[in-house]
C-alpha cells in the first residue's frame, strides 16, 4: 500500500518549526593519581540533541579542549536526548584528534546501539565508552599521557 502526503493547507497561522537544542556545560575537576598528583580533567556535559545542525558546535568545543596542554576530556552524554550520524562523527573526530595530540578522551553514557554503530562506521581508534563518570575519569588518570608532538621546525636555506 502506497501512502502519499497531502500538503498542509495554509490557514493563516504561522507554523513554528522546532529546532534541535544543544547545551554544553564545561566543568574542570581534579583527580588524584596513584602518586598523589592532582591532574585536571575537563568534563563536557552534552544536554539535548546532537544532529546535523548542532554537531558542529560539539566538534568545535572538543577541538578547543583537545588543544589545551595535558588535556584529559570526558564527554558526558547521559543527558543527550538524540545523537545522529553527524553527532557520532563529531565524537569520533574528537577522539581521533585527542589521540593525535596525546590527549586523553572518554565518553560516558553513550548507548550500546550508538557505541556499536560508531565502531561499525568508523575505523579505530575508537573512543573509550564508560557507564559512569567515575570510571572514565579513573581510566584517564591511570593511563600515562604521552608527550604531545612537537611542531616541526622550519629550517632556513641559505
């Protein structure tokens, strides 16, 4: 059976189109290492929908955090109400960028379906996904942070 859509008649009222809403809260916390040092961990709490129209905001925020020295980033997705492919792509790109910069990166609260889809669509390295923030922070503090790549020096030819 074939269904067709009939156009909505204009009844003189202005229709409102719902736009996805995305909020991001940034929280810096400090976690103790085994040797007693306090290391900063940036927690980005994603609230709302991450789709085609909002994924760029998330990608920009993650890129900015990854560029910070000795970055350890936890993306808390427990209050993310929707995540489209562009949103998954932004998370995966953030993880790849973090790996390239020697930064720690973990995601909290991503559903099993989204985790599996992410692993099927994008090549490794995959972001580490944890059920809670405590586990994510502990994993980032426990793993040694590799040194960041140094920018190449330009040599003058005389």
